[in-house]
C-alpha cells in the first residue's frame, strides 16, 4: 500500500468518526458513558473478529508474547481515551470538547520525540498547528474556560496521542493490523462493561432506545473506522496519521449540517480550509522533497 492509499484510509476513518459524533451525542440521552463504551466496542469486536481469525490463519508466524502485551496496552489506551472523553462530555460543552480533543494532533509529534526520539518531517509541525487552529475555528473560535470536564478531555487527547504512536510502532512490526484492532476492542469492552455493571444502571429498555446509535458506533465508527486507522498506520507516520484523523472535526460539522440542520459560520469554513491545508502540507511537501532527492 502506498502512503497516499494509507492516508486515504485515515481520511475515511475520520469521516466515520465524524458521523459517529452525532450518534454518540444522542445515545448518551439513554445510557451511561461506560455502558455505551462497553456495548459499542463489544459490537466492534464481534463485527471484526471473523477478519482477525482469517488474518491469523494466513499469518506466517504466531504473535510473540510481547506483541500481545503491546496490543493490550493499546487497548487500555483506547479505553482511557474513550472514558475520559465520554465522562468529560457530561460536564463540558461540545465546543470545548471538540477543540481540546484536537490537542492530540500536536501531542503526537511531541510525545514521539519525548518517548522515542523520533523527529517528524519538518512539515509536520506547522501542519499540526494549522490543524489545531482549524479545529479551534470549527468549535467556535472563542476562549476556552477550563472546568473539570475540560481537563478530562485534555487527558483524553493525551491517551489518543499515545494510542496513535503505539499503533504506528506495533502495526508495522507485526503485520497483524486486524488482530491488533480486535484486541483493543475486546480490552476496551471488557473494562468498560465491568465498570458499567458496578456504577451505572443497566436497563434493557434504555439499551433498546439507544440501539441504532450503539450499532452505528460499534460497527462503523468503532469496528471499521478503528481498523482502517490501524491498517493505514502501517504505511504512514504517526504525526501524519494524527493530522489526517483530525478531519473528524470537519466531517462532524458536515454531518451536523446534513442531519441536524446546523450551519457553519465563516470561521468554521476557515477552520475546514486550515485542516485541509495541513493535509496538503504533509502530503505534498515530503513527496516533493523525495522527488527532488531522486532527480
């Protein structure tokens, strides 16, 4: 797979996550955050499990114990990000959450340097700032007054950044992206459901009321989108992946306009333009430099 094809998969994942935000916001009216996370990722696990089993049968060698440990760690990071985001949304605004979650775009290259001394291409730093500014404009472009939910959302961004980094390290080394995806789904589902059974009411009428949103979030923005993320990250860098995945904010605004009747102001349109400028910057500049080096 070429880098362009991989980045296209990441764009598709961002689109599914953008649509998933609509489902996520309405499902929370019926069920608690941990029950929603648990059911969502249980469905994601079941929907992608046949593909993981087929991938395992075709694999040339079994996964080593350290690979499974890395997959479980990624699952715990996914759960941490989802839990912090869902609980944070209970005490913060959607505007603040949309902007603060986007901090992971800047955190990914920073954590990569801090943890593994991996310096990204120079185009990534301005592109990350473009993307972050675009997300801020999409969220309204106002001041962000931090409350408890905001700090939880910042914690969520840190979990997302670490998840993107560790996926980039594990997916390319093992060659088992679907197995990685299903493992992180199962870890997230088990932990979330265990917490939900302890702290939240589990009512089948409420689950039935939120079932359409749970199914979409589980199959599409969960199973398919997160698997596309893992597959795409085998062939691109973590900082570039973070920028492409940040298009979730653009697609969330688009689907909000289509399905909820929301309309973007001029600042929101400018934010979309900045995010796509960031994508062009990380896609075109390295390609031009590589072509110039070979000519």
